[in-house]
C-alpha cells in the first residue's frame, strides 16, 4: 500500500496515472474480465511480474498484495516508480493486503503497464495489462 500522505502528494503534484478520486478500494466496480497471473518478488534482489488481461468496460482490475516477515503477514507499502500511460491507479488497504487497482482510459484498447517499488524492500513489481473491448 502506498501511504495516504504519498498518494495525496502525488495527486497534488499531478503524477500521471495517480488518481485523486475519493473512492474506497473496497467497492470498486470490477471489469467483466479480469484475469491475473503473478510471480513473487523477493526483497531487494528480484522483480515480481504480473500479467493482467481485462476488458475496457468502465470497471477496475486489481492486485491484492501482501508481504511476510518472520512468519508474520503485513500490508506492504509501495511507491509508483512508473505510472500507467493509458489508465489510472487507485491504492488502498483491504484486510491485510495492499490493493492496487487499475482502470484503463475510456475507449483504450491495447497494452499498458506500470511499475511499483516496495518502500521497505526495494522489490520491484512490473505490471503489464492487455486491454480489450
């Protein structure tokens, strides 16, 4: 999860792809198709990848991410290292997971991507999204 302070700063300075929508990540309308496949990122030395296939029907597709340290699960924090070019991100916490939700720009069809960086671990996650109608 990105901290609310960082998200507000990102919105205030106009970071592309970071949404200032005051909407809860728990009640987002889901895209009709939202299929995800991910690999695990190890702290400091690995890149996690996520591949998403989704439809552009006005809905969102999201990742629910968690981290484990000494057998304890916690909510990780992220910063957006590279924002999506053709959509928006919304971040928050759901139970003990960080939710990173993506919604493509209206009428966009094709491929988009963004990169998250773990603030405590420096583990990188590259998310690639294929959007269809």
